[in-house]
């Protein structure tokens, strides 16, 4: 009789539940584009969309997604401040910042506030699904185009507050 395989060599079972995402962008056409992209992923489910920070807070606190994709230019306040507040109130939700800006200062501020990911909007087609999966695992994700510039800025001592 053959021995049963040891637990160490048994393949892990993939979760059947999709990653629950709230998608927040100030521009409806961009939200539609990002949603179409994410709807094509079997392991991702967009459970809500938001076009302003009040809606973001309401959906994150009410729906408790695993990941929030947050445009850094949302109307209704400071998206960076919202990151910090949401991390305190709903710590289980991981936040990925989205922006059209290619300045590492934006990435540094988002990470300092508690984001785990940073994706430049123009690269979102290639990177967004990867960023969502990394965030759901609690791992940092930085657009490869931004990573060396952010590292260089961090080595120089960071960024002034503001």
C-alpha cells in the first residue's frame, strides 16, 4: 500500500472566492474602463464604484472590500488623508492608489498614509490586476516605471509633508 502524500507536498487549494474590490475614480469613463478590465479577471469582483470621497468612505465602511482602488484626485477632500482615515477605520481593506501623476512624491505620500500599492493610470491595463492580487495578499505593489524613482527619493530622505 502506498503512503498518503505528506501535507508539505500537497498542492494548496486556490480560494474559490474572488477578491472584493471597491473602484474609486473621479472620472466616470475611467471607472468604466477600469471596471471592464477587472471584470475580465476570474478572481476579482468589483462590488462597488465611487466618484467622490464621501461615496468611497460609505462603500468601504459598509461593504468591507479586500481592496480599494483609489484615485488620488477624488473630489470632496484629500485622497491621501482619506487613505489614513480608512486604514484606521477599516484596517482589513488594503488600498492601492491610482494616479495620472508620474512624480514619486505622490507615491511616497500615498504609502506614508497607508496605501500598499501605487499604479499609474496610463499603465493600469497591464498592472492593475497584479496590483489587486498583491494588495489582497497584503504585499506592496509599485508600478515598475515608478519603483526606481521612488527608491531614489526614499534614499534622499523622503518628501516634505503636505
